[in-house]
C-alpha cells in the first residue's frame, strides 16, 4: 500500500507493513545500549530505521518517510545520550534473555496500528500524533524486554518522548526546508507561514546556543562557557510554601532548579540530601501548582542576566524554545496604562510562533517558558512601572502550560513583590568561598595567569569585590592586562578607574597613546554613560550625546572622538565597554554597571563647574535641572549607585581643597530643593546625593557646614538617615524638615539660626549645641541674635548632649525624650513639654520657663545621698509650669523664682531648695563655656557667696508631693503655697520661718508625722488643732 494524498492530509500505509523488518535492529540497538555502548547502539538503530526509505527513490513517499525516520532517530539519540547515561550503570540484561520472543511480541503489537495521516495539525504537535505514539510504544516494548527493572527508565522515556519527537521533527524540517516544503505545500493548507516561523524559530535557537561560545566582553578572548559557574540562591518564599508543603529547602542550586521548574520534573538530586525524599515529593506539588511566576533578584554584577542566558541555552539543549525578552527593548512608554499589552505585542512581533504554542494544550510540548530579563532596565519611571508590571503578571490568568521567569535588582524587586501571592522568589547569594575559588581557577585558566586565591582572599579590602562574578572577572582582567597590582584596588570605583587607565595606557596599534589626552578620553566616556543613564538603559543615542555635549560646552571634544554622521568612533572608546550600532546610531554598553559608574563620574565633575555665586534665580534653577533632571541616578535607593558615589567621594577627598569645594557646593545646592521651579527628579537626585555625602562625612568624622543665610525647607529625605556633624552658620533657617529616626552626630547652631516646624521624633542626636560668635557678648544681645527653636517635635528622641546658650524655645515638644547630658543657660522657653522625659544629668541656669510641662519626668537617682544632684534649676524663673507626678528626687532648686506652678504627686525626696550666692567668676565661666565637649561635667560646681539672690515660691502647689528629707533654705519666700497631703518625713522644721502665719498655715495641711522638730520644738504647739 502506497501513501495517499487527499486534500489536507497524507495517508501513510499501516505501520505493520513497514516497521516489522526494523524490529530486530531496534532490539539489537537497545541491547548495545544496555551494554553501555551508546555509539554502537545508535549506529545500529540508524542502519535499521533507514530501511523503509531504501525501496523508494526521491519521490514524495520517500521524502515523508525521511522526515519521520530521521526525526525518530534524532529523538531516540537525544534520549539515549542525555537521559540514559545518568542511570546506565544500573542497567543489565534479564537473566533469561529471549531476543526472538521479544521480536515476535513487538511485531504482534504493531498489527494493532492502522494507517497514519500527516496533516497541517501534525506540524503543530508532532509528538501528539499517531506516528509518534506508535514509535514510542515500539521503543518502550524494546526497552522493557531488554532492560531488567526498567520501570523508571520507561516512565522517563514516556514523559520525554513527545517533546523530543516534536523538537526533532521541527529541527529536521527546518534543516532541510528546501527538500520538505515543496511536498507539504501540496496540502490545501498553506505552509508558507509555518515555514517562515519555523525558520525564524530555529535561527533564534541557534543564537541562544551560541551564547556559550560568545566572548564575555567585546574583543576579549574569554568565552562565557570558559568561566560560567552555577550559583546558589536563597528562597524568600520557602517559609510561605512550608505552610502548605513540609521541609522546603531555603537554598537551591539555581541552574538545576530552573531547568526542573521549566520541565515540570523533579531533580535527580537536591542540595540537602537528608531531605531528598520529602523534597522530591513536595517539589512535584509546587511545580505542578499555581506558582508559575518565578522571580530572581540580586545585586548588580551578581550574575542575573548570565544565569538567565545560560538557562535559555539549557532549555534549547533540552529541546525547548524559551521566549527570552530583554525588557529594556520593550516600548512600555507607548502603552502608559497597559504594560501587559506592551509586553504581549512585543512578544507577538518578535516571536510569532509563540501564539500557537500558548493556545495549544499539547501533551507533546512542555510549558512555554517566558524569560523577562532586566526589570530594572525598563524605560520611563522604573520604580512605579516595575511594580505594576510584576503585579499585573502575578494576577494574569496564565494557562497551565505557561511559566514566566523575571529578573531584576534586589532593591527594585523587594519593593515590587510585597503583595505577590503566586510567585516563587529567589535571591542570588553573594559568592561563598568555595564558589569563589572555583571561579578564580577558571579565570586563571581563561586569562593564562597564576596567582593563588588565598593571596587575594587574605586582603580584607578585596573581599567585598569577591562576592560578585562580574567584579571577580574584572579583577582577573586587570591581573592579565595591567602592570598595577590588583592587591592595591580599594573598592569598586577604584577598580573601574584602574580599568579605564589600563585601557588607555596599554599598547594600542603598536604605540602608547598620548597621556595628555587621557582626561579627554575619560570625559567622552562619561558623556556616553551619562546619556545612557538618562534613558535608564545601556544604550547612548549619538544625537543625544551630541546634544548633551553642546549643552555642557564639550561639543569640540565630542567631534574629536565621535563622527556623528557615520557613527565611527575611536576603537579605544569602545574597547571593553561596548559596541556601536550603525543602524540605530547608538553605542551600547555591555553592562549596566559601566553606565552607572561613568554617569556618577560625569555628575561629580559637572558639580565642580557650578559657579561659585550660584543664585536661586531662574538661571541657577536651570543649571541644576540640566545637571540633575531625568537621570535617575539616585532614585529608588539603589545601593550600587550609592557605592559608585561613595567611591567618587573617596577619590575627591584625597584632594582636601577640592573636597571642601564639593561639600560647599552640595551644601548650597541643598538649599534649592524647596524651589517650585526645580523638577521633582532633580530634587530627589540632589537629596539622595547629599544624604550619601552625609554618610561619607559621618564615617570619617567630618563636618558639613551650611553657609550663612542658607535656607532649608520641606525636606523629608533626612528621615531614618545618618547625618554628620551639621553646622548651621548665622542666619540659617531650617523649616518644615523631617529628621525623624535619623542618627545625627551633632547639630551646631550659631546665633541667629532659626530651626522651626521640624520633626526629630525617635531620632538619635549626639549633640545639640547652640553657640554665639566670639565677637558677640551675651549681655548686650538683641532678641533677634539668639538661636530660635520653634515648634519642634521631639517625641522619644535621644540626646546624648544638649548645650543651649542664648536660645529662644517656643512651642516645642520633648515628650518621652531622653537627655543624657542637658545644659541650658540664658534660655527663654515658652510652651515647652517634657512629659515622660528622662533626664540623666541636667542643669538649667538663668532660664525662664513659661508654661513648661515636666509631668511624669524621670531622672536617674544618685547612688549616695551626698552625690551631686542630677537635675538643677539655678537662678531661673518658672511660670505657670507643671511638675506633676515628676520624679525629681535629689533635684536642686537654687535661687529660683517659681510662680503659679504645680508639683502635685511629685517625688521630691532629698531635693534641695536653697539660696546661694553665685560669684562673678562662675557666671563668666558659665557664659563662655558653651564650647565644652560632651561629657565634661560642670554640674555640681560650687557657688561662692558674693551676690545673694532671693528665692521665692508663689502660688506653688505641692499637693500629695513626697518631700521626705528635702532641705529648705530658711530665707525662701513662700507666698500662697499649698502642701496639702505632702509628705515631709525627715524634713527639719527649723528650715522654715515658723514665725510667719502663712508658713504655719501651709505646713499644717502637710503630713507632719515624721518631721524633725529639733530646734523648733517651741513651734510644735502652733500646729495643734489645725
């Protein structure tokens, strides 16, 4: 029976007319396979399967058979070479080996199959066809008869065969398209579209396979496969899944797990052998479950893109065709309200064959794997867009045969996955020592040098460069190409600077380049990086670079290095860093880190060119917008950008004068952030740049000064950040700024500084210090020459040291605040609250407190009764204030005037209420000692008896206060005071002027049961009957 063509299909003769003669050869092939000779097994099978073709010449039927048989041979070979070798040592022939019986059995089995057809749908899913099913059963019969205990291998074969056969048909058809397409075009269903898509698909697969032989960077002779190493990742969802599945591993071999996730299969081994059985069981549930979105994140240079490209190559080797999408190429900006539509249309356009694969529910095809690389590299507003993309992907009703893998930087992914429910999330771990050693060994071989890993690892400053594959590669490159010792590299920025220097000075075209033009070379590179960063990509459009060069007065330099009409560039300019694309008139960088480093370099250099007299007028705002707008340098809290900026600051700080200039400029720039004309992006970039500078200064114990007459308003970026010693010089204003949860080293406030409407809640402040210029004299200061603190909120703040001189405080809240050392002198405070505050050591001298609230205040108690007091009010005036329920045991009130204030339920045991004479020397010392350092204890100084001050208490309420063992100066003036229920145990009655009726009336309401009457016995009768 010959084949029949009818309309839309070919009808082939029954298999029992063609295959029986092949069975002996198939059995022989399987026998050789079990014996361990895979090569001979495949050779025998190849000879057998070609027999049906031999009777036919080059006719239509021979072409059909050629496609089928060659495909079957390839599928069998792929299975035999990739799957069986893993378990081949366990194979053995049955003890009762009956080859003839097996041959007879399989031939009888073939009698059950009728004629088979090939139509257009056959090419959509060859593995689902009757032909594939027949071949699979025949091979299974052969395996079962030849291999003892073959259940596992047969099960594996049945699972893999539809996929292997489908891939083999596609590969064979695409490889010999000129032979097959004329025949299959005879079908009524046109094959032109299929042919075109198939050709594109296999060309695409070839590109993915070429990744391993491609160079890592440009012209470097090191290939990806030479240095690739598997990475370990940590699950961020294992704990969540563990509520459903027991014993989920926290760490995985990322390569192994990804392939098994894609294939929907359980891996042959797992990281934790002790949980292997449970792991295999639970993984099968997860792989077949709802978590079809897989997210990988890691730090820049951690190997994310490399892992994904290697994964895509592995899938092709496993006969799967993934959809690999570089997200930076997707035009999301054209679909502002529908990012999924942008992604979908991009996939349809570039991977046309995917539509059929996604729409079909075919057992012959594994899941369609969509790989989305570089979430952090999308165009537009990255952080907002990325979050929406991930959330939309998470909520899509994916079919059971679609899986999506997406990658991005850790800082971005962490912000985007907070509300995800259907995703597996893994973070690539920093390289551990064992993997570092493995990679270093490969790098030594690839670059042909010899330096022991231990020699590098023992240098602490290099260890932070060894936790990322990219940085290890760059170190190895320098070892090979630079005369500079890699042991001298300080940080990432230093590494990149050394690479640029090495590229410039090493031999090029047989000659050393002109050292005088080295800075020009760097500047052009920096312009390229800055322009690429502007669009948040790795690509710099040449026309955009030219525009930027013109705007920054560097057009002549641009023309020397780049010809914009034909995009020809210096070979040196592209060496190592990137490549030119003449069609798009652009230059692409190999790695995003290069772009970011160069952009930071350019920014810092341009900052130094800002005019010294930068004004807040339109011209100044325009300069800042040109410098900071649209570049996204610091937006999003990307630690990698911060590292480069810190590295740049480190480099500039080596030149003291240059560094001082940069600090001054950034201090001036900071005062612009409240200007409405400044773009929001410029504002955020300025604030982030300054916050990172703050951290740098604090680490080195350096100070930041705000220039006189500066003004900071509406800044919230200081929250939860580290702030160095910050000196606010005269007539500086800081208003509506938020320092909550910040860690502030010192705040130094010069006279005439205004600090208003600011938040310091839960902040930690090393020192708050208000001072006067040496040329000023506090006795003759006008009211506008003091430091002003207005409407500050300091809830639960911690002050290590407060030293305020000539300060005006209004409507400030210090509730729950901790004061370790606190000294106020010549302070005018109104409407200030210290409720529940904690004082360790405090002194208020020449202070006026009006409507102050010290309710529930606490102080640390002295260990000895004679120890120095921890809370002192000296020569001060207190009006309309409350000390209710305050713990003021051992406090001292010296020469104070207290009016209309309350101490109800206060703990005042051992307190002292005394008059003293303060000498001129002490007053002068108090006035000029504002510069004393934190920790120098002046509390408890003795006062000489030269100038006597009157101490008076008017309308002070001590109801239910505990005044046990308190000491009162006999000269205190009491006016209409109340001591109802006050406890006076141990108080000496002789301390009171009991000749005055108002004092007797006041004391008569107190608890006098345990007072000390020594010396005042004669007045005891005055209290009888009262």
